[in-house]
C-alpha cells in the first residue's frame, strides 16, 4: 500500500522536530563538580590520593606530583583541584584548553 503525500509529509516533520538531547556546558559541569567537592570536603576529610589511586581512580599530573612530594597524609587529603588552574579555566571558559589525563575538568571539556 502506497503512502499518501500527507503521510510522507507528517513523517518528515516528525523526524525533523524530534527532540534532540541537550548537553550541559562544560562550565556548568565544572561548577557542579567543584560545588560537590566543596560539600564533600565540608563533611570531613577526603580520601588521600594514595587511597584514591589504590581504589582505581586515575590521578592527574598535579595529584601525582603531590603524591610524590614529602608531606603528611592530612595535606594529601585536601581538595587539590581547588588550587589547580584547570578548575578556574573549566569554570570560566567553555571548551577550555585543558587536556590533562585524569583531570575531571579536562573530561568535562570533551
């Protein structure tokens, strides 16, 4: 059975006007992540970097540098992303030039 011209037209309109998935901006993702990390830190001490790495988490170069620097574990349990310029770029610039492996802010730019 042949489709009528009207049926073809309605199918085309339905295909064109189908809702497209909306993607959150990298700036929004970065700001949400930062807020979650601040809330987590306010609840208590964060896991140390060595605990994160042993748990299967990937560390960025900044965290790896902190991990090999001699300091007490309490200093390694801080939110180091708070001090990193990748966070600032991620929160302020859409499509920021952040490409470090293991960096959540770099992941949000993809």
